C-alpha cells in the first residue's frame, strides 16, 4: 500500500497529461537517471512525443514548486549545469504509454515488477477520475430535478394560497351582515 501512495505522489499533470518524471522512475526502478535515459535513447523509436517529452524550464519550475525537496543523488546528476558551461538538462516526462514502453527497455526483475505496480496506479487514478465524473453527472441531474421541484412547489404554494383566499372569501360571505327585509316570526 505504501508503494502505491509513493507512486501516486509522483504522478504530475503536465500539458494535460498524467506523467511521471525520469528521476522518479529511475528511483523506483533503482537505477540511475542517466542509465534510464540512456536506455530510452538507445530505443528512441519506441518513445514518440505522446509517450515521452522533455520539460521546458517553465514547466520544471512549476513542478519544483509542487515537489517536496528530496535528497536524491540521481536527481542531481540529471539537473546540474555541466562543467563546460552548457544549459541545464530538463527532466523527461513519461506518459502512461511511455511508462508501459519502459517495460520493454528496462529488463531487470525490479523494473518489471515496479512497472506493473505503476501501471496499476495509473489504472486506479483513471477509475477515480471516472467515478468523479459520474458523481458530477449525478449532481447535475439532482440540481436539475431540484430546479423542476422548485417550480412544482411554487405552483403548489400558489394553488394553496388561492384555496385559502377562497375559503376566507366564503367565510366572509357567510359572516356578513345581511341586508333587506327581515320577517319576524310569531
């Protein structure tokens, strides 16, 4: 259960996709980030842009603000300024399909077992989102029904007010003082 929570906390939404970052995957697979990325680059044809993409610096800054600071040496090797003064290498983000494709690239037993766990978490997240969508639809339906009931209740209140007004009018008619000739009976 703890591993599932650990995996869930490493899934981010970037560019409208649920993704995991290369250094998180490397940590879960117990390999260095550069080893994971080298394996991907050796098999780059398996990773089109809808499976894997590199973050922009702005996206990375946004993710960093969401992240808990972690002390991970693999992360340091991925996101450091090179000694020759080059630019930073931004992390790679893997979509659900990209994570699935990693199972064909990383062949250790640990990687395979972890990949199965990650795929299960992605499926669980999808189920939760579908349930939430269903709940939203049900709430919308309830709101519509309540709106219809409000209209019907207003009609009932108006009809009851009219009945009450008629009863009052009838009572007043019966209790009125009669005019005209009065015949006394002897």
